[in-house]
C-alpha cells in the first residue's frame, strides 16, 4: 500500500504522524540491514575486503520512501526504468 493511500482522507496531524512513523520504520530497518551486513562481513574470511554494497530496489516504492532511505544512508538504488528513477 502506497504512502499516499495511507494518508488520504486523514487530518493533517494524523497524516504527519503516519509519515513520521513510516520514516522511522524505514530508517530503523535500513540500519538493521547495515548492521547485519557489517557483522557478517566481520565474521567472514574476506574481512579485509570492502563491505558488500547494498542495492535497494526502489521498484513500486513511492519517492518519499526512496528519499527517506537516502537520508538514512542508502546510496545505491535499482530501478527498472530510467524515466521512473528520474521522477523519484
């Protein structure tokens, strides 16, 4: 369900609360994945190599979610179509 659907028809204050909750969830989940990658890398035989690169698939996600992931530190995104990426 897209973010716009969640906030449609809600009053402004409640809509902002949903945005804040969703932003926090995205940030926390992304940090959890980053932590798991760091732990797995440190326990691997290749610990002297660079960390693996996490590529987030932005397909079907609203641009607000993509921007929140970027603010949380995600820098590599995958999208099927350049036109869609430019819009996001």
